[in-house]
C-alpha cells in the first residue's frame, strides 16, 4: 500500500478540504493553533470544499482550505511547495481580503471576526530555526496584543527534523504526516489509535480515488518534479558558467603578463581558440 504525498496540491486539498470528513481539519487546526478548553474548535464549515480540479486550474501552486468555526472565526490554510519570496506579503493579502469580505460596505464593524492564517511551506521563509512560528500584532512597548483579529502561523517543513518517535504532540504528528506520509506502506503504530489520523491515511491510500483524481495527482507530481529538475539544471549551469568566467579572468591576466598561449591553455583548460579570441579582444 502506498500513500499519497500530502504536499501534492491535489492530495492536500482532498485530505484537509473534505466537507464530509471535517474531523481531519479540526484536529489539525486545534493542534497547530494550540486551542484548548472553550477555545477548541468543535465543528467547521469548509467555505471552499474539495472538488476535483481541472489541469488548467493548477497553474498556481498555492492551494487553500478555508474554514469557519462555531464562533464564525475564519481559518485559511495554505500549502505552498514552490519557493515564493513574496509569500509573507501574499499571506497578508489573503487574510485581509478574507477579513473585509465578512461585511458589506457600511455595515457595523463589530461584526468582523478574527481570521487565522496557517501557511505550510516546503521551504524556509524566516531566519529562525523554529519550524513552527506564530505572528501577532502587538504593542511595541508593552507587547500586549490589543489588535487581535489577525493571527499568522507558519510551518516550515525544511526545518522540521524530528523522527516520528520524537513527535510527542498531535501538532508534531500532523507536521510529520504532511512531510512523510508518502514514505509509509502501512499506518505507523504512532498513528493507529488516533481516529483523525486513521481517516487522513485512509483518504491518502488512493484506493477510492477516481481515475480523474489519480490523473491530476500524477500530473501535479510530474510538474513538481519538473520544477525541481529545472532549478537543479539552472544551478548547475550557473556553476559551470561561473567556473568558465574564472578561467577567462585567469587567462586575461596571464596574457597581460606575457605568458604564452599553450601554457595558458594548459593552466586554465580553455581551448587555444578561446585564448586567441581573448588576445584579439585585448
């Protein structure tokens, strides 16, 4: 048995955005946001429930699950695989847009409810070593949170280095699940007795996926692999070009100091023709 990769756009939305299996999303939100007692989310309405996407709709690598709890607070969960230097700004944009869309123009502002943004990133965005960070609007001097309607949490998967046996909280187990579910062939014992994880693994088995869902999943995986390959190729080409530029600079200095072409070719590895071209140019 092979589980789907939760960082795949299709799989992520299917696992966490199913309006008929909201206990998965509720468990994730309660654990990541550390909600307890009367703050615990008891139910959510998924504002944009999972539907089988079309390939033409997958141009943007950002995938969101938007939910509303019993207090009418809103939660935006974003999965971002491809590195985006503007992701922090995008999170502010999406959160503020969700906030202002709660009321019509001219309505009473007291109706506005808090919006939580949770970004799951397959890259590092902040300079700290923390894989989970929480960002609030606080007073510069008192550090009191007087403006409470925006809250941001970011999970940076590249910084999460724990082994499964070290995951002693539900939050850590969820992060490990997102990062590693596709590496398992059976449900690990650490997840067996937790209903929400069993449900998440069940969705990720792909047994009940339609042919169209499998097609989209494979397409997204291929696109992600293609992007990684393109980045590696660009990096390798950049290194090669940098090495060649260094050799050219050595050749220029050697020519200026009267070294013969054959010797320069031997030192730098440049061809005789390349060095003769440099000589003509200078």
